[in-house]
């Protein structure tokens, strides 16, 4: 552990790792493939495996942290915040229906709802309405999943992608897109859901020892997420450029081409998730406190954590299947909700869900209008919004 020796050995190990990865790549595959595959993909595989192994051996110290205080805001502040968000949600929904490459009026929407609209207006709203619904529901589902993950891990910087669930869904979709170019929307969604499910089984299986404790769970999730990112990069590099473009479009979190049947499963899972989380909000408060208080009150902490994590996986998997990979919503919405209304989950859940829906719908609207008729994925726009907020949260956490 002496720095003078450790710095020298670390440099040598890093050089050996990168050089060994390059040599191993050229030894295992043919020359043409070795030239095409970046060495960083191999080092990512090695790093992901190393992180998972180290996390599995880690002696978790999450229980040593001081209990988190349940700050309580006034009921007036909660009501004002809730009303403001409902109005914002209504406004961004109407804007999402009216604005885009073809601008409409409220009268056009009224005529369309009554079945009296013209062919052009009907076509625009028939294609635009499912996109708006997909953005709203995906944002709400990811925000709810992020709230559950942050409560279970007691980490304000955690989000569903930290558990590898989003990466697993992205990998499942990319595998199908690159191997079966003619696959339709339902097939891609099913592949994304299957990938998320397999990734969650892997993470939960490796983190189960010790009752899904927070440090081990987060580190295993980061390792699995890194591994899925490496595989995705490998598939995009080796596939046909046309398939790579389709995969990258899906990875950007695009709601393009969605129709109503695509969002129905997400609506059902979101409704069930909101109901379950709302009924068990007191248990969420206890899980988010510390390791000892829930046990003293008779709560099976491991079982409670697993239940909330499974629910967050279902929400994330269906959101990824419906709208692609959309990052930062599971981080920003719960954190902002706690800042606005305190840490009691009977309030945080409602505010976070509304914030997530408003954020993703706004991102989708900007992506369709900023450079119209060209489009940007909602995931790209949420990254633009979420990255500065993530840095802000990180600085505050260090302070």
C-alpha cells in the first residue's frame, strides 16, 4: 500500500493489461476482425469481470452509515408542487400533440378526437399521439424505478442503469437488430425485455449474499452494465452499417414509429407499480433509513429489498422496450422530488412520477422540433439536461 511502489506497479499493470488485451484479441480472432474490434472492448470485458468478482468478495459496510433524516416539508408546499407539475404535464402534453414537423391547432385535435379531421391531420395525430404517450409513460416508469432503487441502495446517485437493467435491455434489442434486420417493433421490444430480465437475474444472483446489501449490489450492477456496453460496442462495430444505424437510433431513446399497442404493456406495469409502491410507502421510508431500524421493527430487509428491486426491474424493462434507452431520468426525478417535498415516500412517489413524465415528454418534444424535420432521440436530450444536474448533485454530495 505504499504509494511510491504502488504507483510504479499500477503503471506497469495498466500497460500489461492493454498490451495483453491487444495480443489476446489478435490471437483469438482472424486478422481482419482484430483490426476492426477496438482493444477497449476487450479491456472493458476484463474490467467488468474483475469488478463483479471484487464486488462479490466485498465485505459490505453500508450498514455503518449514519441514518438518513426524513426531512418533512409542509403540506402546502407539497400541494403547490403537485398542482404545478400537473399543469406542466398538461401543457407539455398539449404542446407535444400540436408541435413538430407539422404544426396543428387545438381545433384540429378536437376534430380528430371526434373523427372529423382531414386525412393529413389524422395521419399526423395517429403517429404523434403514441409517441407522446410513450414518452410520458416511459418517463414516469423510469422515475418510479429510480425512486425505488435510490431508496433500496440509499444512494442519491443511483438509477436503474446502475443495476445493469437498462444495459441488458439495450443489449437484447441490439442483438436482435444486428442479427435479424427484418425484426419488427414487437420483436425488438420482447428482446429488450428479455435482455433486461437476464441482466437483473445475473445481478441479483451475484448480489444475493448478505441480503442485497447496497455496496455489493451497486458494484455488481456497474460491472454488468460495463460488460453489456462492451458487447453492444462490439456488435455495432462488426455489423452491417445499415443495422448499426438502426441500433444507434434505438439506443438514442427514440420514440419514432411507436403505436398504441407498443405502450399498453408499459401503461399496465406502471399502474401496477404505482399501486404497489403507494401501498408500501412506509416500508420504503424504513428501507431508506438504515440497516438496523427496519429489522428492529420486524421487517425482513432482504425480502423487502428484493421486492422493490424486482418492481424497479419490471418498470425499467418495459420502459426500455417501449422507448429505448433513456438515461438520467431515474436519477434526476427522484432527487429533485426529495428536494421539493422532503423524503417521505407518500409524497416523493407522486412528484417523481410527474417530474419524470414531464422531463421525457419535454425531451421528446425538443428532439422533434429543434432541427425539424430531422429528429433527435429523447435519450440524447435527457442526457443534455441530466448531465449538468448529475454534476450538481455530485458536488453537493462531496460537500
